[in-house]
C-alpha cells in the first residue's frame, strides 16, 4: 500500500506571496493532519481534517488554512508569506475509526523556503 | 496530553541493543505511549505504541512500567540506519485533541 504523498517536495517563495501544499493520504485513511517543523519551535500541530471538516486546530494565525476533499486528499494554504514560515510542512494520515488506536503516518514533507 | 521527558542524546554501538527511556509521570489512564523516529529532514516514522502491556513488533519492543509513569523503547540490534531523533509521545486516541505533541526527543547515534 502506498504511503502518504506530499507535493511539491521543495518550494521557494518570496515574502508576501501565498502557497498551496498538497497531501494524498494512505488509501482508506480518512483523517489528515498537518504539522510545521522549524529548528526553533520543533514539530507543531497545525490542524486536522476529517470528512472535509476541520476538527481541530493548533495555535497558528489565520494565514494558515486548509481544506479536505471528498476523496480525503488535503491541501493547506499559507497566505502573505513571512520569512518565519520557512519550514518543513508535514502531513499525516490516519484511519480515524472508532474503537481502535488511531496511528498517524507521516509523509516526506514539503520544504518551504521564504526569501 | 501528558508531558514527556527524554534524554537529549544517546550513543549505541552497532549491533548492540539501544534502550531509549522516557518519563511520563502525569500520564492519564486513557493516554497511550507512542514512539516515532525522524531521520534527518524526513517525515517522522511510526515505530510502536502501547497502553499498559509490553509490545513488540518487527522494529522494536516497548516496555511500559506497571505504574505507567515511564517506558523504554528497545531496538534489539541497532544499525547505522537507526541513527535518528526518537520521540516519545503520550496521547489520547479519540476525541477532538488527538494531535501528536512532539517534544525535543532523543538523538540516537549508532556508532560503527
């Protein structure tokens, strides 16, 4: 079974631009979570989507948004990019089925550099 | 989610067992212990998880103390490819706060 895929793998943008990152979950997984990893702050939770609805959100400004499609694929968008948004953005998918321990599996990440 | 405490770094000789400790003294009854690892600049890789019983899979063993306040991840025969940052995480698996809360982890270096 194919793992979580993220596109693009690398991205360079300039301040003020916006960016959209894409995540395809493992087949059959219905929940997608996004995380940001920076050297200073480590791995931080952005948001989680299930059934096209945001279920949970971390402590990030409104410039960070996301959505999920009916096929469970997800996108996240960052508007008005700042230098501090340079990071590895990670997507994780899980089954989200009740009664089981719901393990999250990560993709390889998208490395975003803001100049 | 409960806070975890891990050593900042550890070394292990290739071929020997690597034992990575984790303290989670404030863990709640409905929180599981999860272990992930991250090889430089790659996405975190799931290793193993458990609630209160010891667990073993093809990658590692997880030993949880009876009071659940600490655990140890065991890599039975460490190889150079096991060099990574290892994260111990405690989390609930249902409800709205299911996200993983990563700490600083333990940098494991396997030496030839």
